[in-house]
C-alpha cells in the first residue's frame, strides 16, 4: 500500500503545460534540494520519441527562460521562440531542455541574490583566493553543503532524467548552458565532471566576482530596483576572486575535453566589465589548444532579453555546426 501511494504522489507532482509557449510543452516537477524542493522544467520543443540521438541541455536560472511572469524583473529569454525559428528553418529538434530554477527566490517571493551567487560560485577556485580573510569568508559561508548546486545536478537531476527516459546521460548527448554567474557555474560543473558534459555555453560569464560588501547588500538592491541593469551596474567586481577563477581555469584546463565550448558578452552595463577577463581566459584556452567560439555583441546589456536574442545562434553552434 505504501508503495502504491508513493507513485500516486509522484505522478501528481508532475504538471504539463504549453498554451503560453510559441512551440512545444513543459513538464514541471520538483526535486529535493537540501532542505527544500527545487522546480525543474523539462521542455520539449516538439513531441518526439526520445532516442540515442536526443540531445539534453541543462540550463541554469530556469525561472528566466520561458515566461516573464516567472522572472523577478519581468524579463525572459523566451527560448521557445528560438526553437520555433529553428523549426521553421527545418532543423531537427530532437532536443530536451532541463531548466533548473536558481535559489534566488527563497521561501516565498523575497529575492535573495546572495543565495544564487553562493550556489553558482566555483567552490574549487576558493583555494586560489590570495587574501586570507576573503578566502576564509568564502570557505565558511559559500563553500557549504546547502549551496552545493553542482552536487544537486550530478546526484539528483541527472539520475532523475536518466531514470525518467531510461537512458544514460554522457558527453555524447549532454550539455550545460548558463548566463552570468550561471555561465560561470556551467563551466565549473563541466570542468569538475569532464566525462559527463560534451558541450558548454557560457553567456556573459561573470568572471569578475563581487566584493564582500556588495554581496551582503545584494538582497536589498535587488528588491529596491525593478531594473536589472541598474542593480548590477552597482557591482564593480573583485580582483581577488577574478584572479582565483582565472587560476582555477588555467590549472584545470587540461581536463576540459569538450566537443563545443561557447563564450560571449555584451558591451553595456555589467557586461562591459567582462572584456579583459574574458580575453585572459581566451589566452589560456588558445595556449592549451582548446577549441572554442567567442562573440562580442555590441550594445547588449546584462539582461535576459539580450541572452534570448543570442540563444538561437548559440544553439546552431552547439547542436548543429
């Protein structure tokens, strides 16, 4: 009887919808994440039989990908529009997107960007921070089990998807995409799991970190401002964490055996800070013969709508080129 009830509860927890999408449909479910549950949206661009050729894309910041009503500032990537355009061009949409909500909304509607930053920050880079006090703060407050997003993906999300579709996720069929801190997390997770991910897309990668004082005041800034650019313009970066992330990438570049690697950034607002650190990363990649694609988008700000405008061409490169 207990076994039967478990499956009743399991199936009730999955919701399907698609009326507000330009193409495809979504299955929504929740997985245990620490002491909370986290929403997972499984997006099917078209109704298709899942097979050995299906590509799976894990995407960070799932709440910003489809609907403006889900996003904290009323902006969305609208990635379904990109898939609709690809379908019109005759592309094979044998693709499944696994959109994972960030920890930005915690226990209700309070927007707490500090949780998202802590989850997405590459914990393995902390040992490279050259300031003792700052390294200690990151170790004690950010490198903790409750902010272990990487473990959630590897130990919870991937096994769930493998069981659901009765297949194995590996380099040949799995990639990960994110923007800003989500882009940094995507690269970090791929470095730490080189046999799992075959392609990575990092949009407007937040190489520059954040000062401790700015980090602590993020929740107040996010909730007082309705404009992401205005809020994030108040972030000026932090040399200690920027250097630590660069050293981490350089020390681990040999394991980054990807089929496809993509970076980009805009030139306005927070994105204007990314030019120099991205060029330093490019040098590391080139010096180690790592193949990648890098684009600069003039007049693009650090906003979901701009990420969405670039998404179709990113898919073309990662999935079809």
